[in-house]
């Protein structure tokens, strides 16, 4: 009788070990998939940033006067807003 209890316990332990192994495998696969997704997203983000920078550089080179005028207007507006905010205090 004690032999059957030991055998059942051993069987339950073996089944628990198999389930733990499957869970560990599933978690490792999920982590691997997540790392792959993050790597792809980072690469796509880097590519998009590089393309944006190249497009901006070409636009600045094609329209230098517009670039200078826009920069002046933005600087003047920012300076006016900052001066107005400081004066209100």
C-alpha cells in the first residue's frame, strides 16, 4: 500500500516537472518573440529618423531664404513670449 502512494507521488512529481518545463519553454519563447519585436521596431524607428533627417537637409538646401526667414520668425516669437512671461511675474 505504501508503495502505491510513493508511486503516485513520484508520478505527480514527474508530471509537475514536465508542466514546469513546458511553462519555462513558453516563457522563453515569449521573451524571444518580444526581443525580436523590439529590435524590429528600433530598426524601423532609426530608419524613419534617418529618412526624416535626409529629407529635412534636402529641403533646407533647396529653400535657404525660407529657412532663414522661418528661423527668424520662430526666434522672434519665442523671445517675445519669454519676455512677456517674465514681465508678468
